[in-house]
C-alpha cells in the first residue's frame, strides 16, 4: 500500500512511480515498461511543443483506448498544455460543442473520426492531427516542473440544464486523487488493472493515474460484449476491475470460468448504487474479490468509498470520505446536519477542482466557501445531492435536487436531450426524463407534443446525432403537454404519466 503523501507533484511525473523494468501498460501489442512509458510521454510532449502550441493551450483527444490515448494526458501536461479528453462514443454535435467551448487549438484523433467533422465544427485556429503522427519514441522533453496548482485538464460532464460543461482540474487534483485511490484500494506493483471505462470519464482516467501511482500495470480495453471483458481478464491476469452497475449486470450474465473469476482481487463501483441483490451476486461470482462501492463528483474528483468489510452490513451506504477529502451533510442554513438528519453533501479539501471552464455563473453556484465548521478552508463543492450521515460516520445517499438522468453509468442532461429532439421539427415540445431500469439504471424517456407518425424519422435522426446512452427508449406523444396553473410545463405530472404508462406496458420497474 502506498503512503498518503499530501505533497502534490506535476502529474506527468507518474511515469517515475514504478520500477523502470516493471510493466506499466499491457495491450494486444504487448507490454510497455515504466521506462518505455516515460520515453513515450517525453517524445509525445516534444511533438506537441513542436506543433507550435503555447503553454495553457488546449489539446483535445478523441480516441479509443489506444496507447496514444493513454499517453496524451501526461504528454500534454509535460508540454504545459491543458488536455481535453473526449469520450470516443460522442457524435459530431457533442464533439463540436466541446471543441468550441474549450477553444481547443489541436484535436488528435483517427482519420475515420476526423472525416465525420465539418470545417465549421472546428474552432478558429484549431488543427487536426491523426494519432499515427504522434511519435512514441525518440528525443523528448524532460519531466515538468509545473506548479501543482496549474490547470492541466478539462473534463466535460453533463449538468441538469444545458450542454456539457468543462470541469477544470489541476495537477494537484489529479496527483492527490491518484494517490488517494491507490492507497485505499491497496494497489501494489504486482496488480494488473483492466481499464474498461472511457478515458474521458474521471473514473476511467483515474484508473490510469492511480495504477501508475502504485507502480502497477493497466490494461486498457475497448469491448463490445461482456465476453470480451471475460477474455481480457484471463489474457492479462487482471486483479482489478472497475465498473458501473449496468456493466456488472452484463458481466454476471456472461460465463466465467472459475479460474478466470478467481484472478480478480478487487471490484470497484461508481456511477450508480449497487443493489443488495447485485452485491450478493457479485460475491457469489467473484468470491476472492473485495468490493469497493464509491460515490463521486467530477467537480470534486471522488468523495466517498465503503470499506469492503462493511459492504454486507451496510449495503445502502456510500461509505466515508476518501483520503484527502472532507465530506459533510449540511443544513440549508450552513450548519452541520445532525446524525441521521438529511443534508446537502458538501465536499471540501484539496481534491476540489477549480470550477467550470469559462462559466463564472455556474461556478459561483456550485463552488462556494466551505461551511464555517469544516476543518478544510477554501472552496467546497456543494453537490446538490441529499445524504444522511449515520451515527457510525457512514453516509447514505438519499436523492438529487436536480433532474439528472443516469443511464449506463453516464450522467445525462434532460435539456440536452430536449434540444436534440426539437432541433429537427418532428415535435413542437419535448420533456426528457429517466425511468428506472434494471439493466441500465435508468432509460431515457420523452413526452412530446406532436404527431406520432413522425417518430420513425425522429428515431433515425437521433440515432445519427446522439451517442447510444442518450437515445430515448420510450416515447409518449400528445397533442399538447400538461401545464400547471402558471402555464409552465408540469414536469412532475409528466414524469408520473410517463412512468405510469411505461409500467402499464409491462416494462419492469
């Protein structure tokens, strides 16, 4: 187990955390040692500098889990740039928004992906480079001496209103987050971590960083079926697997040879709560593995984890604060909620990020001074989530203030769905919401004002414009949408009607 050193460093120095000869990355092309990883980061950083980019410029990557995708977060940091990772499943509209909002100067991607973009999808001054142009060997830049407080990454996350917003992370956020996770997961140099989550997702990106912080090896994997994951666990001898509830459901339906299931020593979960039934089934299938339920916010990296020894006795708990974090339940008046009293989850400490990129209004709403009683000073993230802290110090998630949809581990903005639905003119009005679903956590449903005859055209258009997790599954058409006495859309009634109709159709709740 690595020590909890509270001193942050430039994130590109993770390449020095492992022994030079030990494996750092494993893929179908073979293994990279930590020495080779360091050489690749240095060479890619030198190439970025030679592209004429200035310190602080944003470089975006839109890639599957290739070696380039794994190297670029550290290479950009070494070149004093700000990395903007894009989920490879995003479509043209989402990519164009993130490139424009971040003001990216360079997009590194594959030729097939670049071909889907139009010239006006790129911000002024942004060039596109194919990933094959990035060298992974040769002369390179020396390790960075960047200030740990410098901005180094922007991760885009959906809010309850509007398009995805960019969360600004410093070297210190990423470094201390990696140390914290590597410590409480008890990662060791002999571990092999199978990385199945998107690198544009904070949970997925931290798998790289926490694994390397522990001097261990990560095996990035793009998969199509649960069977692909099973085969990869066997192929690389994976000891660690991170997932979200819908993935666990799929994996439990797959056939696992006992010797393959037995290699896993830890399972980590975020992006949605595990049900007691799911916990029981995971225990049965992976008897040698410790189970780590976690709760996190991109704005604060990660907030809590539940020790594996407490999972069976407290299956509905999200645990205690992770190392370096201070988490508390706060009343509306800013005082600490009493034990077992609901309050807003507030996260303080050095993992709190720097706010939203070029969005002072939303930053001021979510990032506010820590409560007066907090041990940590400075800014805190006021999550908008309601939690209860028990007398035993364990937190339990109660609910959300906003209307976020969580499907297949993704946070989805209802407003973004509504804008996409209405952009083609097939419907006059639309309200998007989430419906409970056993496999996905939630599925996207929409109530629309218009004629149902347009639904096939709408479905076909959205299939081309939205990633799979944002696709509406359940459609309800009406001549007009319900309104309240003030003439506003009655979203509460719409939610009840849509969910009732879904149940009446025989869908499981």
